[in-house]
C-alpha cells in the first residue's frame, strides 16, 4: 500500500482498559489515513466490544485456549497481509511471537517497566513526567505522523443518558484494588435515599460482590447487571448513567469512553502508572503520600502492610461529596 495509505496492524490482546485506551490512537490514525487498512488483534474475551470501537477495518480475535498452535496459525494468516506498520502496544510473549516478520516496520511500546519497579519497590518516582498509557501508544506510532492530542478514549454506543441513574462497578481483578463492598453499599443506600436508581456492573466473578451490595438495597431501586451483559451492552448501559463510581479497573475507562462522569478509587496503584482518566468530568480519589503506595502495579490478593489504609481511609462521605459536585456540573479535580 502507498505511503499515503499504509496498512497498519495494532497488537493489544488485553486487558479491557488497555484495549479501550487504544481508541484514542485509532481515531488519530483513521483521521490521518482515511483510506488505510487498519487492523487489530485482541483476545477472544474482549471480542464483544468490537462493534463499539470506531475506525478499524478489521479485528482478528485470538483464542488463548488455542495455545501455541493457534498463535502460529494466526501469525501465518496475518503474514499474508503484508502490513506496512506493525505496532506492538502490548509487548508480551504472545505479541512478540506474533509480530516477527509481519511488517516492513515493527514498533514496540515502551512500558517503562523498570521505572514502575523502582516506584513499587523503592518509592523512587521516575514516572512523574512520563506519558500516560495513551501517550505511550502515540509514542509507538510516532513514525506514522500522529501526535497525542490530549483526548481520551471513545466507544460508540446508542443510549440516552438518564440523570437519575448512578452506576457502581465494585469489582477489580485483584482483591487489593477493590474498595470495600461495605463502603459501596453505604454510598448506594445514601444515593437511593436521594432519589437515584443504582446500576451495579461487573463481570461474572464480580457478581458475588454486587449480590452482597444488592442484599442491602430496597427492591426496585437498583439493577444488578453483573455477569448479565457482554462488553458492548455494558458500555451501553454505563452510558445511560450520569456517573460511575469504580475502582482502578477496565470499566472506569469504558465509562470515560462513553462520556459518563467518573469517580475512580485508586488504592494500591497510582496515577503515575498511566491509567488515570483524562476527562475533565473524571476524578481520582486516593490517599496521597501514604508511605506504602504503590505496593503493586497490577494488584495483589492481600495488603502487604496488613492495614489496607489506601482503601479504608477513603470513606463514603468523600465519594458522596465529590458526587454532589459533579452532579451539579462543577468541574472536579484530583482529590487526596
């Protein structure tokens, strides 16, 4: 294909938030190269989100259960397409195997892995002036003439916002990234008393948490969607809500991408890792200056210090206060 319309392949298998964040780059690539063939490889568990991602010509779905034979078959198929540019936005073993010999130009994301380790292990911050994850994606695509315009992710859904609905996503893949369910329950009860309808969101695994929260809420004043929707459907339902209260999880980025206001609760992780929402209608609640933060880049099944202060010191009143500000259309900032 000509340099005016290069063929481009993006590799980002997982996870949900990381895939959603690629949409900023995809939009810029499509704007710069309207006639180009722009394709992407993602893992099967995220395939239901594909209809909501604008700008892609084609998406290749990889089933991790197919193992090495499936990976080789996909690589063989991709090789026939003779891509001009391959952007590895993941840089894990599977994408390293996939990318070999696929394009005339292969560019690999700089994930700042060493700097993350410095921050986690020794609390030495070399990330404070580094680009966020979206910015790192744009770094990877610099040779294609696109630059980061500061905009956040975008997903296309068809829904009407209802200002009396608040979404709550209490789950996260790892235990210590979850604000206590009792706190989400307290917030939900207060919001219902103020006339809001609560929508509970999450995966099948999160349904244990949402069921616990729902057991304390009045019938008819909440809807538990956890494990009931595919990713596109979840994005659509979240877009109907005025605001979402969530942890540092993929649904935070889904909410930002559909224009829903966000209160994100960051406990063991920090904004320097690059996952803070960009939207002016999003806020991160965290305990800044806590000696043990961050204790992990991805999450753990326990608190290493055995006190869990990063989460327990963010109380429901903090969340309610910020929600009041955001519901009144004031512009929030980042709060400690």
